[in-house]
C-alpha cells in the first residue's frame, strides 16, 4: 500500500467559530470553503485545504487524510483492507467534502478514521513564502496506549517506515523522504497530541513568532530544534485547546536502502538540541495529553 504524503487533518471543535478565527487571523491560514460538515482552511501551497474544523461537543480527531497515486490505488487499498478484516466506514467513491476527490475511509485499531484519497481539487491561490505563514501540513502527533501495536499497524499494513524512535516513548513515521508525517507517543489514552504546520525556513518561523506576539500570543514551548527530524519548532495552544506547532527544515531521508532508525535517549537535548526552549511546561504537556478520544463509533462521530 503506497501512501504518498499527508494531505489534511480534520479536528472536532467545541469552539468552532473562535477556532477558525484563530487560524485565519492569527495562525496565518486562509479560507477554503464551508459546507454542512466543516470549515476548510488552506496554507500557502496550492493544496485545497490542510485542516478542516468540524463543530462538535468534544475535542478529538475527525479524520486524518493521506494522498495515494490515483483512483486505482484507492480501489486496491480497499481490497487489501477488506482482506485483512479492517473496518471501512466509507467505501471508495467521490468524497463528500470540499475539494472532493476520490477516496475511502477506514478505522485503525484505536478507531481513528483514516482517509486515503486521490484527485483532490487544488487551489490556484497559493502565495509566496516570506510572510511567516504555514505552507502545508507537516505532521500530526497522536497519543496511544497501544504503542507497539499501532506502530506495527501503520508500518506492517499501511506501509509507513520508522525513521527514528525515542526509546519506547515516541516513533517517527514517514511515507516519503520527509523524516516524519506521523509521530506516535505512548500515553494513557488515544488523543491528538499536536498538529504541525510547515514554515518555509527559520526566518519565517521567527516572523511567525513575531506576528503572534504582536497579537498577544507567546509561545508555549520554543523556539528550539528537535533531535529526531532536526526540525525547528515552536508550539502554541489554540482556543479549542489543541497544540499547534510551527515547523521548518525537517530532515529528509537521503537513501531509503541504507537508512536505519536511531534510538534516541529521553533527554532534554533530544527534545531541544539548541537548549533554547527548555522543557515543556505543565500547561502545554497537559494540552498535548488531550482528551480521551473514543474514535469513530457505529453511528459515526456526532458533530453537533
């Protein structure tokens, strides 16, 4: 199963209006449409949207979407998932969401809804770098109490590869040459840990920090540079309580044939190679723990 890239993340939002205003007026995203399901927001790239906000009574992951190489790849994925007894909640068809495309949705072992899609409509309204705003979705961090089983599912069935680990606590998974598009963190319950947005370079990260400071938002953690992935980071909480990361200069895997995952120590210099950010405080750690997420139920996710 060949997954090409991460496409967008759908988040449940009890504070949908304030949440959207934060992303549009503070975080630097742009509107990409609205329908009965959600509000859609895009970055500086020409992708249709990178995040969708779904009104709900609780926080949690609505779905996580990945690109595959065409309609045939979607159909082949459905056959393989059904062969393995994996629950498909939306069989291959044209998608009922902004940007459309052709895709399917299925549940992972912790009932997260995962979308595989192709042919999603793009946007001609991309803007140049240099304004400190996000370009695209970089990666999503997810908490799991079934750490080894979930990593095995995403690598053994979906075809992700482990780039690095932090002992038995964190696994960084990739689907292309970028160091990671998903990070799994061992935790007490399934939940969203954080969502990372790609910024062009270190200059744009610092411009983004300045832009947020001018609007009254100080970093909850950062700026700094992570060990695994070597990416520059800066974390903020949003009005719905999710943790968002500005990220730039993520490492690429130069040679798939010879890359071997490193096992990093759980140490301050692993989290922040520069030593500028310090350790994350209690508030941001609690936000990263997230609310226990029951996932998709037999009736779907109740959005109102």
